[in-house]
C-alpha cells in the first residue's frame, strides 16, 4: 500500500507550468457597413436572387461570384497592398459575415474603391486563365499535330496537307496585299503623266500674291468691265 502524501511515479515526464497569463479576451470582429441600396432592408429576400452592382460584375466567376475573394488573395500575394488590406478585412469577419457579405461593404471597410477591386480581380483572372490556356494548348499541340498529319494523308484532305506544310515550315505563309502610301504632296512635287511632268499646284502664298496683283491692276485691264448697261446687270 502506497504511503499517503507521496506521488506515484509513472515514468512519464510532466509538462512545465506556464508562467505567462493567457488573455481570454479576443479582438471582436468589425461590424459590416450598411448593405447596398439594391438589397432590401427588410431582409426578406433569397440569397441566391439578391444582387448588388459588384456581385453582378463578378457573376462570371466560377463556381459562384463569391469566389472572387480567391483572386483578391492572389493579387495580395503578388504585392497589391490594397488587395492585401481587403483580404485582411475579409478574414477579420465572422464566418457568417463572410458567407453573407457584399463586396461593397468590404470596400468601404477596407477603404478600397470598387474600381480598384474589379481591376485587381480582372487582372488576376486574365493571368490565371491565360496560363491555363497556354497549358491546354501546349498539351494538345502534339495530338492536334498528329491528327493533322494523319488526315493530310487522305486523298480528299488537301486543306489538311496545306495546313501541315505551313505548320512545319515547308510551305511559306501567304502574305496579305501591301498598300504603298506616298507621303510626298503633289503640290510640291510634279507628277509624271504619259512621260510628261504635269503642272504643279500653286501654294497659298502664290495664290494670295496673284490675287492681290489682280485686284490692284490699273484701270482698263482686260478683266475689268466698266459702264455695263443696267439691263445687263
């Protein structure tokens, strides 16, 4: 029988006691700003049919428009400070507010304009989808090349043979019609017509000088007609 007052040794090491006190008080989640005016205030709406201007802009994001936050996180990881602030505000919300928030509310909370949010999401979407397209085209290129080569052997597939030769560089690519634009104005350079140089057009200064000479011509000039009968007026 074990003596009272003595602890029984089990061979397990005891954990050291923590001296620093644990603060049970956590930072409360920030309240969301008011909802957009497009959302009814009585909250009697279906969450799948309610829309806001930014949610309509993000409606093409798959699988649903709320996944736009993934591209916000991608922009923040690429060094966008505004999107990093937006993401931090999103993460500071409660799980319920994350599910039911509207982008306009977090824009106001993070001091980010809606245009900056849409621009960052579009930029990340473009980069992600472009990389995906490059990956798909690179993986499908050998199969398409093989199918083109197989169809090019058939007697009726002349277009496939032409395409195959262009892809391999055996057939030069057709070039579009070129148009030569002459920048030299015809008023300064004569134009050759049937082997002869046509008369040059007069400049504006020459026209003004010639007109002033005609107006200052003395009386009796051939183009001046005086004493015209009234019936010929």
